[in-house]
């Protein structure tokens, strides 16, 4: 018997950031706690910009320009960087267990590969050859057409996010975003338009968002060997959505949260395979008094806290840093990173702290 997954699909309207993000956060909760099969959510946002869980929204965005242009802004619960959203960009949320049949491996990396395969097949259906570029991009001839992110907060259940570019406003992106120079220079481009592409640009015609959603829907069924049942949230799920709207996506403490480093903390900033990594560190003698790890990587709050706690009040010598990281480290603790890379960023922060 063909397994049946649930599909929440909204093509009649674009939703607010609070509504769309809250529905997505509910998905893995329903799979883990409510006995739901995997749920795919396909929709579009009103014109908006959304930062990753670990980013500083005030440093990432020019909020005055967002307000002047009527652009919503918010913070999602998954990692990764800033994304511009709107009626011509498909938002995809997937709630699924990491050990679900069809996933390549029981990890975040396996989910990226498996869902990346789905999106590649969807693009092939539309006539666009694409490929997965680790850690989290789908590309067409070297240009990004979709970005992937994920987070795990509920046992084995995971939320996977994608922004899929049917069309895109480059001018808007450059007007409202603050982008670290390290990211621009690393990727070797001077203009966002040289790095990004869209379905419409690749096909040279006005392809509808509904057509692209159809291709994604069909490709999920092909790759996973399942069928979808179109559905709506039940009463338990609606209550969970309302709670996330109230506690997160209309709550200034959530939207503007970031770890405020003290002014005399040394900074170690490193562009890694796992994303932009920033470490803020202060010393007390030869010991680490305080350490803050942030950036646009993928991890969980629990794992980041575990790393920071393992380092606090330990020796700032390299061998001690590596030893303490190794004690708590597990695969995909910070997706795409390893102990030597994180230690390098910490040591850079230490060097900069000493110079202060």
C-alpha cells in the first residue's frame, strides 16, 4: 500500500510571516506529538524578509528601509541566512522524522540530499537542469535558485525549509540587506544578480507559481514513493499554530533576540562549509570567561548551549579547546562544521581579545 503524506497547500493568497512560520513550526510537532504522517506545506509570503535563527536581525537588515517599503521582517526557527520572500517565491516547509523511509540517512545531511533530489527533479520537469551544492544550495549553471535550511527541536522530528525562486527582486535585496563583506568576497561576485537565478529567468517566460508547486508536489511523490492527501490543520494543530504566533512571530523578544556580546569581546569570524561562523570570546587570565557562538549555520539551541557551556572557564590553550569540544561533539552538531574548524574560529577570537 502506498504511504500517504499530508499536504497543506495555499495558492489563493500570500500569508504573513507570522502565519507561515507558525504553521511550519507546527509541522514537526504534529509528527512527533500528534501522530501525523509527514506534512508538506507549500505557500507564498507577502513581501517580506526573514533572518535565520542565529542571526542578529538589526545587523543583518536595514530595518528603516524595510519599514519605508512596507516589507515585513521576522526570524524563523531554522538556521541559515537571510532570505527575501514574496508572492513569486515558493516557501516550502516539511515536517518529517529523520528515520522516515526514503531519506538517504538519519541525519540533517540526509534530509538535505533527499529533498534536494526532489527539487532537482521538479526543476527537470520544468526543463531546467540543476544540481545540489553542499551545504545548502540548489544551483543552475553556478547560480542559486533555492536555499535549504533545517532544524530539529522535537526528538527525531525535523523541520525542513526551502525558498524556491520563481522570480526575484534583486534591487529590493540590495536595498534592505546588510551583507558581510566576507560572504561577498568568498563567493567571488560583485552583484547579487550574478549569483542568483529564477525559474522565469531560466525558461525565459512567465511561469506560474502554481505550475512550479505542481512540479514539486509530483516530484515528492516520485522520489519518496508516496501520495499526498490535501488537508488542513486540525484543532490541535490550529492551537499549536496560534501559540507559535503569540510566543514567537508577533513577540519582539523572539524577533529581535540575539546574544549581545560585550564590547570588549574578541571576535573570530570564519567562512566555513557550514556557513558564516562568528565566535565572541572574553578571557579572564588564561581562561575563557565567556563565549558566544553565532552565524548562519544549522544547529539546535540545545547543542549550541552545550558547546558554549563546555568551553566556559576552561583553559584558552588550543589543546584544551579541542579537548573540551571533542568531549561534547557529535555528528552534525553544527551541520558542515568539525572540531578543528570551530577551534580555529575560537582561537581567532582569542587572538583578537588579547589585542584589545
